[in-house]
C-alpha cells in the first residue's frame, strides 16, 4: 500500500485538510474525498473540460492536476461561483438564455467563461469560441452557450 | 382510459398565456451552481467501487477465468464473472442482454466485459483487475459488415439464421434479418422516368458522445430488494430488463434516475448496472460504478454503420417516379439496431408511389449498437438527398423546388401504412425558401447545400400523477427521464391548463416504485406524451375544484366554471359569489375532503410527424481537405413550440451533432480488431470554435391530436444534417462525397481523383 499524503488546500475560501494517494487527481479528491461533486469528470484526459477549476487564479483541468500539487494553494470550483443567493451574471445569463440543456458540461463551461471574462471583458464571438474550445458540450450546439457568455460580458461591462 | 384525450384536441382559438414563453427551467438553478446530482454523484455509507476487466480480443473463446489472486487482495470484497449471472439461452432477448453485460462463452468485441471487481477504493479495484487471469483462445474476427456477409466469414453466433429470406435455409450466418419494404410497382416507376441516378454510399459508426459516462450505485439488500441509482433515459425499461436478466421480480428492483448528463439514445440500455447489482449482492455492500471515457467508447453502443445503394428516377419536370434502396446495417455483435426505421423513414416526406427497399442487418465484432436520435435514418438520408440533388441538377431545377414538387401532404399513405394527417412539410420548405439564408447569394468560394428529413415522433406508455398541495401549489410526478429540459415544458402545460404561474408547479422524477410503467425517453415522445397525461390530470383536478366550489357555494356543479385558475359562478343566475382560487379551494377543503389529486396511465397515440429542412454553406480547403461550416439554418416544424428556446436548443444541438458525424466522427479499428480511437482526443467531436451560430426557423403547423398542437422535436434536427453538408461540399468542390464522415483525407482523395 502506498502511503497517503497529507494535503491542505483552500477550496472556495475554505481550508480543507485531507489524506490522498500520491497519484490521486484533484478532480477525484474534490468529488470523492471532499464531496464537492459540482466539478464533473467526463474523460480524465484533459479533453472535455468538464472538470475545469481555477487553481491559483489559472484555469486548469482538474483531472490533469494531482491533488498533492495543490498543497497550500487555492482552488475555485463551481460551488463558489454564486455568493449565497446572488448568482454570478454568467450563471444568470445561462439560465435566462438557455445556455444549458443536460447541464453536465455547465460547471466547467461557467468556470472557463469566468476565466475568459476576467482577462478579456469584451470578447468577440471568435475569441469566446476559441477560449471555450476546450469545453465539450454535446447538447447545445454551443450557440446559446456563446450567446450567454457574451450577454454576461455585456452586462458586467455595464455594471 | 382512452388512448387519446377525446376532448383534448387542438383548439386554434384558445388564448395561451404560458405556452410559447421562455421561463427559466426549474432544474436550471441546480445545474448552474453545481448542486444537480448526476449518475456519478451518489454516495452511500459503506459504498465500494467497482471496475470492469474487458477483453483485449475482438473474438475469443473464454476457456477459463481465474479470479483467486484478485479475491485474495486486501480490500477486494467481491469479484464476478459470467458464472454470477443466470444462464439465459443465446439468441433470446434476455440471453443477448446478459451477454452485452458480461461475456459468457466467448468475448465478442474489443472491450467486452469478462469480469468485475468491487473493492474499498477504485485504486484497489484496478489493482485487482490485473490479477485476474483469463485464458482465451483467439478466433478470427470480422469488423466490417460487408465482409461479415461474405461466404467464409467467421460465424459469430451459432444460432443466427437469416429471417425474412424468400427461401429460408438452415445455414449459420452473420445476417440476422432481411426485410423488404415496398409500395407500387418499382419497374413501372423506373420505366416512367426520364432520368435515373444510382449511387453507392457508406457511413461509419459514430458515438452518441454524451459527456457524462454511465454511472450508478447499486445496493442489493438481504431480503432481495435492489436499489439502483443511475443515469438513464429509461428507468422502467432498465428495471424490467434487469428483472429478466437477473431473474428478480420487477417489483423488487427500484430504479431511481439521476439527472441525465446526455444520452441521445445511448442510455436506453444498461451497461454497468447489472454488474454493479451482482457485485453488491456478493459483497453485501453498495457498489458504485462509473465508466471511464475509454470504456464508454469501447463498451457502449455507437450508431450503426452502413453500406447502401440508392436509385431514383424522375421525369423531365422533376416528379420522382421511383425510389429504390438496398441497405446493409451493422448492428454490432447482437441484433437490435432498429434498422427498420430506415426503410420506413428514408423517403417518407416525398409523395412517392413506387418504392422498393431491401434491408439487411449484420452482426460483426463490435459493441452492440445503441439508438441515437432517429435511429438508423440520418445516415441513409445522406444518400437519398444526395441522389435527389443529382436528379435536380440533371433537369436543371432548384433543389428546393424539386423537394417542393414532390412533397407529401395530408392524406398521403406512407410505406409503413399510415395515412398522414395535417403535416408541415410544405410549410417547412416554403419557410426555408423564404429564409434570409436561402435568399442570400452563395458567398464566393463556398458551396451551399440543403437536405430534408422526417421522423415519425412517438407516443407510448406514460404514467404521471398530479398532487395539489393545501396551499394550491402543484407537484407533478413523472417517470420519464428529462434529457434536455422537458420538465419545464411539462410544467408549462400544466400551469397553462390550471391557470396558475409556472413557478407554482414542480416536477419530481419518481423512482420506479412510485408510478406505473413509463416507456423510455426516446423518439421525441416525452414532452408530447407526458404533456397529454398532465393535461388529463389537470382536467381531472379542475373537475374536483368545480365540485368543491359548488359545495362551498351550495349550488349545482354546472353553475360553476373554472377560468384562469379560479372557480366562478357560471353567470348571473348562478349566484353572487367571490371567485375561489385553487388555493382558496384547497385551503378550505383539504381537511374535509382530502387532497385534490389525479393519476393517469395511458398508451399515448396520435404523435404528429415532424419535418425539417437544413441549409448550410461550407468552405472546403482544397489543399488540406478540411471543411468549415460557415453558415447554418435549421427550419423545422415543431407543431407548437411550448418553450421556444428549448426547441431552438434541440435544433441547434442536433445540427452540431450532425456536423460532427458529417465531417469527423467515426470508429477506427485496427487489423487486430481493436478500437484505435477510444478517447475524445482521437474521436473528435465538434468544439465551440468548429461551428458558427446555428440559425433556427420554428415552423408551427399544429398537431390536431394534441391539446397544444405539439409534435416532437428531438430527432428531426439531426436527420438532414449530413445530407445538407454533403450537398454543400458537392457544390463547393464539384463532386458529391458518398462516404461518411467526409473527413479531410477522404475529401482530398476525392478532390485529387476527380475529373472536374
Ligand atoms: S475530465 Fe478533465 S478534461 Fe475531461
Ligand atoms: S448541456 Fe449537455 S453537454 Fe452541455
């Protein structure tokens, strides 16, 4: 048996202390050890984006990050996006413009979109499409996802 | 209970307040905040994790399986193999389902489950898999269905004899069935033609591509009761099939559906679920199983690949006189491809008299196919619409006009024997013709194509109930899966009927213990059928409101009317009473009379066929063979769009799945019979930057048999996509591709060899 590592990670501002195997991925720990199941796992190989989270302010696929690498670092997941009942403008626009169907890709898409708007508050359609190219969605055909992101961007610029 | 609500026919005069608007869907909030629970999101105390050992061979006798070393590994709580499943005769329905779940005599495809382990963690379970020794005797395999039909091909099942032959024989074969579908006189039809085009086409299997892999938790309790939480399109069908496969009473299996992270047909049949149940039974603990993406590709049903010929003839003025098809469908290793949809749907939308279609279904060493939007139809329509375009060119007719000239209308009797009621194909074609897209000139350097498609739409067995709470709010219990947001549309129909805000209605997706049988969510049946039962329930509740109001006012029932969510006196003579809202009535009468509730079980009929036409502009890079979709418009008859944004979403999602199928997606097998591209990296689905905005035109020709006029909208959007793109590429490069996917290497070959 491999010895487990003792790790401390801040997730959405809360400190979590846990034991994990050295080979355990961040998405595995988030979902199965910390029971934060909002982050989804669609492929485990970095190809679908369902597991997108922010690590130290950078967008990453949490299936490609080992949990031990996040010791002492901060992670943001979908569970931290709304502040209480106050939805992020992205979340609200996805609801109003139907930017989701089944919703399995949605947490990852929202995290990635938020990262986009943090660097580029006024993205073109093309910029939005290329930024989100790492997030597979099989339901929507992307049209309403792109529209939701651009509507949220406009709202946030106005606010 | 009647199969159609006799008094629920469509009423064009009715004023609608909620139907046709776009409220936020009730399940949306949980989905944007990460709270929604999908198949992999359940946990139970004491839960184990299960993993599957899969065959590395496409075809091999399993001589023995030694699990002793795996069982001895600390943390391993149970191991199951074929010996842990009841014996079911090969070739029976339960026999095939058992063998899909777990290989028995032979491993029949690369990725076929041969054993499974439940352990205290996934890591331990994976280590244990490596300790299982399987002694295989490798046999010759066959991947391509045309090869599988040839004399001398390896015979994959001893029991298959081709059904439907004119002269039946007793020869073992890989051809499960032959079917002939015909109308009129095909010879006469071709004799009347001025022009005839005959072409050969083929298509590769694609995967449904849902982003959520299959996930479940099974708990087999000591008294033989099974609880199963899983991601499924068909909780009741899973229950009944598990009952058949595992020989457990259906009433002892309770299936609770999770949120469904995409299915598109691929979650209409189970994969890890029976294994999880048997692992749990042996371990006496709950077992969770979640497939990896590689397992999803290797082990779960893709879509039928095909090889086929289409021959059609028309007169000089564009009337199609004859249409013929010879179709070969690969069904994977077991029968059940639903290939019969193709002859029934491939030409249906055209007013044809003379049709002859011969279809074959063939097994090969691949996973059994599973359904996908309009199963088995889009890949054939790819060829049909290509041939029609060629005919149109021969007579120099606009391709849309050619389709209009031949469009079926009300009263046409289809090849499957149904006489069509009011349908919207002509209206759809006219809307396409009037669209900005079709009217605009084709941009320089691009090609434009169109394609049209049809789907029957479905009804089927549906049970729901409605409970009015004492405060007047409403819960609806459904047993169908919500694949893309049908809950909001169902709630809207209930709210419209009851005259209350949609937010006062909540829907619970029940487990299978809580309702009567509900058929699978597939075939564009759910919003339609569940809508019917919900309207029926609402009307029953309204009659109870009226009865109770009459009692409160002490007037006869016919002196009370229900309008806009209130009971009022029917007129001056009925008395002078303040209207009573639903909440007024339930508050006053729940204690004395009990709750107002209604339940309905019916086999819903009367689904209205759907028709679509797609217009697409493409640019083909003749250096690389890459195709870019520049502009796309979906025109489709919804009957009535209950929630237009949802309907648009169906159109757009279907079109983009079709773009993937048209340009990239395929299963690639090596000489060794193993799947070579079992990952999202190598099996490339469209990403955001691959596609443009998808414009939509919602045509509304009401289905007269539905209270709000709706038809289904889930299947049609993918039916014409590859056809339209094929025609567009043909117009761009001067030669129409006839093999799907139209991937860069294939297009390059076409461009290089074309004598243009
Ligand atoms: S699960 Fe991490 S990218 Fe797919
Ligand atoms: S909404 Fe289903 S995958 Fe995106």
